[in-house]
């Protein structure tokens, strides 16, 4: 295997988010110049999940250990196959030194000491004959941390010109510097409940530009209940997962009777709730310039609502950065793992100390 030059590395970052929209693949070349990391040659691809894959990943939470183990292998093969197509389409075979795959989160219960992202890294390494870094969160959780968010160290080194980085994915999370430390945490649900309602009530994957939510009216009683959830009073570090949504968030939505309200009203109320919580955090921390990325950044109504409530300047970058920033940063986290450099910050996750997260898999020959 050719030795990787550690200050000039081509990496593919792969992300599968909680919103279940699909796989994000991003090839980026990192160069270390004048004691700074610089990015170049970015190539991207978004792969929408089939209804079959969406169903399997949704049901994985309830699977037996045997079936889940099988899904881990199957999903690893799927990631390898799609990544192989991407490499061939873009002619990247000689440029890819490393693959960093986040996998797909099935369980995330750091308070009980475990988290699980499926998509077997060794299978990806074997099939593509490339070094792979996966399983980024487990080590931090074993050190008493939340295992999330991990993106902030990339925010610091790659997007440091902004006072804050706000990601609007399945969950909304924020990252910013405070007293010479990087702080970051999950703020509130974001696309996860909105997309769920769109699938169940409208048979669509998401609310394009927030047009349906914009037509709704706020359900005042539900808004009060959502804003009163205990999570919002907890101090950081803190993170959200499907388990919390099932136990605390969705039961409040399920109480809504559609006799007097519509699904559009439900969407509008959730947008109002989520932007309330996000704006509160941004304003409390006096953040003047906020880079906004993730799928929610394309929701025009959501962004308009957030801007009205936020004192700082909400900045939308290029569509490529909006859609692929997390994949870019997981590529960077994989690179830092390979260089044996810290990629999980205790100031963010609450772990006992900073750590180098990720499991490295080298291709095996039979």
C-alpha cells in the first residue's frame, strides 16, 4: 500500500444524517500550508435513499441483534458500492488516499455509555482497496462524553471566520468559540419531525421551501408544550437522538387532533418552535455572524422565520457548502484520526479529555 502524504491528502467524506434523505459524498483535497488547512478540488454527490433503504434504516432501531448485525454488513456494502461509482464517475481513483464514513446512527444513548453507527468500515476498505476511518463517536462516549457533536473541530479549523456555525439537519446544532474553547451542542429537532409529517400526511419527503408550513397557523397550546420540554433547560454539553424524539417530542404531536387544525398548522407550529429555540441560543451568546448549513438552510420559510428572531447576521454560503459541509468535516475528522490528532473536544462533548476518535480499517487481501 502506498504511503499517504499527511500534509496533502485526498479524502472522501461520507455522511448519512438522521433526516434519512440519503448519502452525502464529498471528495476534498486538504493541504497544510502556512500552519493552516486549506481545501481544494471539491467534488460532491447526493444519493437519495430508496424507499426500501429508508424503511430498513427506520426499522433498524427495533431489529434483533442478529438482523442489525446483518444490516451493518449490508449497509457497508451499499456505501462501498455507491462510493465506488462516485470514484469512477469523477475519475478519482488515483486521488483518493482516505475514506471517512460516518455511517448511519441507530442508537445514541451516551448517558448509558453507548452509541451505534452502522455501515461496516472494514467492508468498505476491502471492497474499495482504500484506508477507511469509521465509528467516530464510540471512543468519546466511552470517556463519558456525548459523542456529539463532532463537527465543531472542523468548524474551528475550516470555517473559523464565522462567529458561529449552525447546522440545520435532522437535528439543529450550533458551534462557537467561548473563552478560548469551542462550545457546541444540539439545540432542538429540525428536519426530523418536519420530514416525518410530510411523509405521513402528504406522501412527500420534505416541504419544498417551507411552502406548506407557511400556509399554516400556529397551534398556541402545542407551541407552549414544545417550548416547555425539559431538554431546553439542560446545560450543555447535550445531544438529541431518536430515543428522545420517541419519548418526549412525538407524543406531544400525536395528541393533536386534526378536527380543528390541519397538518399545515402542525408544520407551522414546529417551525415556530424550532426557530424560537435556535434564536434564543444565538441571541443569548451574542453571536454576530452565523454560517447556516444543512438541508434546513434550503427551507426559505424556516430561514425567514429565524432571521426575524435573530439579532446576528444569518449567512447562507454556496449550495455546495450548505449541502455537504458535514461530509467535508467528517473527511477532515478522518484525516485528523489518521494523523493521530485530536478530533473530539471535551469542551464540546463533556468527555473526561480530548481524544482521537475513529477506527481505522486497512484493506485486507484474501
